[in-house]
């Protein structure tokens, strides 16, 4: 039942007007400029519907969150059952939902990641990992990669790799060093006996969907073992099948000391973040089990969603599907690239974590607007606006792949025509 004040009765103009008045006027202007000028009301699988009945095929997927698709029936049913029984916990007694998810994560995680600390987002997972690494090693230096994205709270921002988001907030957390991504020699020169942790995305997401050279993650593991630094993989975007393997680090069969999760673990339903760690790292909790904590972290609703999301990934073979469908989508994009080689510079990625690099960020912007106009939701990568990212739900069908491929081909062709004669 919807009351006169419920979102269903709000009215598009009122929503956009009140968003401008009460949320973020500049972001509203940007959204309208790109063509995101309507209000979403429902979503299922890969499709988002707006209040005018228009249907969009979502290739942004909440920045890589919607791996099992919107409103996945198993996730929704599990969350509903939990919601009706107990949404949040007392924090005094043990929680079966939390424990069950932690055990499941230990079963499917690489190496001997056995324990989980739960929080509510990716950035909180990065914060926790930074603190645990410093506590465990007694060292302060944190090494991470240029172009990386680990979140926007102070610690996560300090290890992230784009000055545009960092400089306005200086001074940040001290002793954080960025090295070029994919460069094992730079790791060797920088990770040393003062380093608490090396934090890397196995495939960079917001940096522009960058796949490191083969052997990079293995080298990172060796360098950490030699220096005594902890290796932390940020799998917030790459985890749970996004790249065509369960974990991005599986491409090199490397196990970290800690692994960060969020996004897809929510089942697209309830926010969650997680830090997995080895028994060695988890010694840090012995002296003070509350040295780091979160009120909502590990709440039953989020953990029920997380468990159901993993079940959906397993039961529907979404890891293999990501690989298969990703190959098809990249092949289609490459066919368009062949027709406009100076315009589309590169198509890259793994599984359904795909990036298309354009000659200039204005070109990428034009193509995004063209895609939205053709009912495909897309956006650029946050730390590299020349790259459009395609991260649809892993359940995307062949017909939907064809729809994206056609919209992309048409949008690139019309953008190229508009910009003909301009040198980039
Ligand atoms: N780490 C990675 C690799 C991410 O891609 C993101 C978000 O895009 C984050 C961390 C931060 O996650 P959140 O936005 O949930 O704080």
C-alpha cells in the first residue's frame, strides 16, 4: 500500500526538483546533461524501469554491484524471511546469519583466509585492513597503486591513486606511497621492511579496467613474503565472479593475507563490506577483540543477503557465465573498434569487467550519452574518464548482449560522425 508521501506517488518533477534542493544540485545537473533525467521505479535482472515505463539495460550495475541481477528471487526471498524474523541483531548474542556467511566465505576464499570482519561498504573494508595491517606488523608504510580506487573515507582515500580526489583533503594519512600499477620492479623498489601492507586490486576497476601483466600478482606475493609486508587484495569490484573467475586473484592463483569484499556480496539487496584474513593476521584481535568494530557490520539482513548471493553465483554457474558472456561482449565491441580504430583505442578486461578506452574523455562522454539515448546505462571509470566501463549483471542473456552491442555500434558511429575532422 502506498501513502501519498511514498516514492511511488512522488512525481518525476518533484523528485528531481527536491533532489536538486536537498541532495546534490551539481550532480543533478551532470546527470541531466548525460541524459539520466528520469526516476527509476523498479528493476529485475539486467533491466531498470523508470516511471515513464522506459526500460534500460544496465551495464553500470551499481558500479559492479549487481552481479546476480536486480531483485534476484532467491536473494529477495532469503532477505524477506530474515527481515520478518529479525532484521538487526542485539550485538550481545551470537548471530547464525553472520557465522554462516563467515564460514561460507572461508570455504570459497583463496589460501587460508579463514576469518571475516564485517562492515557495510568497500571503503570501510579498506579502513579496517589498513588498521589491522599496521597493528599486526607494527609498521606504518602502506604501498598501493597509481589509479587505484579503494574508497573515499580518509584512510581508503590516502591509499587510492588519483590526486583529484586526494589533494583537496590534505594532509591525508601519512606514510602512504603510490607506485605505477602493473610494474613489479616498482614494487620491489618500494615495498620494504617498513611496509605494513601492499594493497592492490587484482584488476583495476576505477583506474580504467586495467589487467596487470601476467606474473604481477605472483611477484607481489613474493615481494611481501620477502619484506614481511602483508598482501591485501581489494576484490570489492573483482570478487564473486565478475572477472570470469571467483576471485580476480585466481587468474594467477595467488592468495593474499587479507581480502576486501563489498558490492556484489550484497546480492544487490543489502549493503555489506567484509575483510577476510588469515589466522596469522587475526592474532591482532587477541588482546582487544573490540579494537575495531561496527554497529551495523555483520547484521543478519546483510549476512543473509550475502549468503544467498553466493548461493546464486554457485547454483547458476555465474562465474563461467561471466567468462562466456564477457568474451561475446568484448568480441562485439572489437568489431566496432575495427570500424573506428582511431576513435576506440582499446577494448579490454576479463569476464564481465570490461573497459573501452576512447581517444579523449569528451568522446567517451558523447558515447555514454548515445548509449543512454539507446536505453543502455553506462558510465566512465572514476579515475580515468577516457574509459567506459561495462559491468552488467552476470545473468545477461545473449539477446541482451546483442542489444548492448547494437547500441554501442550505433552510438560510436554517430559520435564519430559528429566529431569528424577533429584531431584527438
Ligand atoms: N574498492 C574498490 C576496488 C572499489 O571499486 C570501490 C568502489 O567502487 C571501493 C573499494 C569502495 O567501495 P564503496 O563505494 O562501497 O565504499
